[in-house]
């Protein structure tokens, strides 16, 4: 389902499959940056403006996915990447 999405706020999925030994894999875009949980752990509370900017980008990406019938189901700071 993610491979059908093309949005700057959603990590691209390039391929997926299963190895001969039965392991499942997903090949995804590498995001150079940090997740929000790590940012909070390292720096404490984010400045309001920064937190609101991140939230706006997340809402935009979620709206895009929802319009295409995709529901994330696990939105949390550790699952939100912020690129450098």
C-alpha cells in the first residue's frame, strides 16, 4: 500500500518481498535526520513553532494518505522523521 504513495512527507517504498528463508523485507528511502522522539530526548521540549511546523507537515502527509484509503494507525514521535 505504501509503494502506491508519492508525497514529500511520506518515506518512499521501493520494493518488498520475502527471502528464500522466509524473511520479509521492505526497501525504503533513507531519511537523513532524526525522529521526533530522539529530538525530544536529546533537546527536551521542542519550541512551539518547530513543533507546529512538524505537526503541519505530518497532517498534510496523513491527509494525502487518507485520501487514498491508507490509515497509519501508529502515529507517535518515534515514527515521525525530520530530515536534515
